[in-house]
C-alpha cells in the first residue's frame, strides 16, 4: 500500500469536442452527460453524432482526422463529467468505456477523458476509485458554480491523494466489484426488456398511431379528455413553496425522462396554498413537454406517479378513461406533436393546437386489456427495481469498504441507501443515529418513502426505550442512548 496523488496514476487527460451538426452522415459518436448511466455504464441508446472539422488552406471545411485520432476513446478509458450537475448532484460522475466496433467515439466539451497509466494501476480499479470519491462527496471540494453550471476544477481534483495497493490486490478488488456490477447490469437489462415488451405490445395491439395502418377512426384530443397548461405560482410568495416532503411535486421538463414511464421526483414542491394557485392533475395523467429550445425534446411524455402540479412548459392531458393507454398513445405520437410546433427559436405547441390534434380512436376493450397487462408487467418491474436498489446498495457498501481510509462520508449518502437494511441494534452503532437525526432535521431524504422509514425506525427506538428524545434550544430533535 502506498499513498499517491491521482494524477500520478494517469497517463493523459484529453478534453472533449462538440463540433457541428452532422449534415453529411460522416459524424462521429459523441458521449455526453446524458449518456452517463447507472453503475458507471454508458447508455448508448441516445448518442448524438457530430462533425469534427478543420479549415484547410483554401478556407474549406474538412474532417479533422488528426483531432479524431488524438481524441478518440480507447478501450478502458474513463470519462469524467466536468460541467453540469446541480445543488444535489455534483459534477464528477464517471463512466467506463469498453471498446466498440461501430465507429469512432469522442467525449463532449463538458467531459474529460482520463487514460490510466497501466504500469501503475488497473484502469478499472482507477474507475472504481473515482466512483468512490464521487459517492462520498469528495468532488464537492473541487467544484465551483458559474452561470447555471457547476464546474469541476479537474487539475486540483487530480491532486487528491488516495491509497494504492499492489497490482495483484487491485485485480482482486476489480473482480469482486465487477461481479456485483454484472448483476446490476443484468437487472437493468431485465427492466429494460419489460419496458420494450410493453412498447412492442402497444404496436402489436393498436399499430403505429402516426401511420394508422390498422385504419382506426380518428378523433380530436379534446373530445376524449382535457388539456391543461401548467403555470408557476409567484416565487415572491414563499408560502406557496414547500421546503420539505409535505405538499405536492411541482414538475418541470427535467422531470420528464424519455426512458421513464413516470415523472421523476421534483426538486420543488407546492404547499397547500401553492396548490390553490398552481395547476394540478391526478395520478396517471400524461404530461407533455410543449415548449422547448430543442425540437428533439418537444413532445416527450410521462405519466404522473401521483397528483402533481407543473409549470407552463408542460401541457397535461387528462383522459376521460383508460389513462395508461392514452399515455402510450401520446408517447408514440411524438412526431405528430412535433409537427404542430411553431417555427420560433423556442418550439411551442399551444393548448389550443394540442386540443385540435387528431389521434386514433381504438377499441375500448383492447385498451382495457392493454392496461391489465401493463399492471401485471409493472408489478414484476417493481420487484426488479427493488432488487436493483439492493444490489446498488451492496455495491456502494463494498466501494466504501474497499476504498475508505477513515474518510468521512459527506452527510453519508450511503446511510440513506442502507437505512432499510439496518436493524435497531445496527442503527445504534457508530454515528448512524446522528446521521439519521441530521437527515430528519435537514429534510434531506430523497423521497417521502425513505423519510417515513427513518421516522418509523426512530419511533420504534423511542418506544423500546433504546434512546431518549429532547429538544435543543433551536427546537431541533436531539437524541441520546439510554
């Protein structure tokens, strides 16, 4: 074992490129932050292709082959996100590149390619080391904020000192972590297959809603439901916005993900007062991105996981019946929605335009059958999702056990992940009770479900007399062991 700075383990760092729009079909694959998947995997499903050009002596633009050769990704390269992030998602995420046969791959200008010095370190071990530093929040020391962006001071970050075992020990660690990562990959693939099955089932039962090869009759959207445009309650009135788990999610475009059936958790929530001035829709309504600077995002949809409010960039569709079917119908009518957009710099599909949009009017019994199958598949998917979460918790725990060198976890992100698995006795070990109380006092839990788990465990310990509760002068909950 020896102490070494990260930069000593790196052969080279290479900045990314963005280039220009591919209008010729000669573009190369560009990996962006949106391609950073779970467990450090790259999501290749939504790659973009760009042209990397240079100007020749005659002033003409040609492919810059020298730049492509010097910056292309090689097998076992590591990609670090250096710009992006947010208050709760710092920059510094990493993914691991494994060589692919279908073309040249570069990273974009918001990322940095890191190439390991293989004489000193196993590249996968170095990747796991970066993953651990991100997990414990170490990257926060090296980020700063500019207008709308968080940036990683990569040179300072690479001065971080880590413990490096012998190469043989590195290989043992990699084998152990790879084993869990492969299980995570398998579970992610299982969930993805279920999603694909539902998509293909929809087309099998109803056909392509844009092409309408099954010759269904057509109706206007406002004949089978209501369109509601979102809004923003005045920010000057803090009583409209909730700083804890109470209230309802206020959804923005960021909460609508193309690969998710349901909205993600919102960063902002509305209070009961805010709800009265906001626009809300019930569970299983369809939210549609209707204003976007990018035409590609226009028409992206999701279902609401519960009653939600939403902003003015979103139109919601509340059908008279069969909500789940109508979500899939609109999701697969994205091209038709995009064709309704204005030609302004910001693409817009108004409520009035959306109401007049014609869609296929399919058999009601088939719609019901589809929803029944969806519910069955979703139940199985939820089981897989819980299994995935447990595997990721195990992976994080092993990362911490492997790389921890008396490092203090940044408000212990792992603690929230592991909370469900702790017995009351385990909660009393080390500083776990302090972590839990801090998370409760600061309302930092990422979901209401995790918050409720923490509250239940706290009450259990109080009822059993294992701990005592008192209030500090600033009225925050304090505890001490009995």
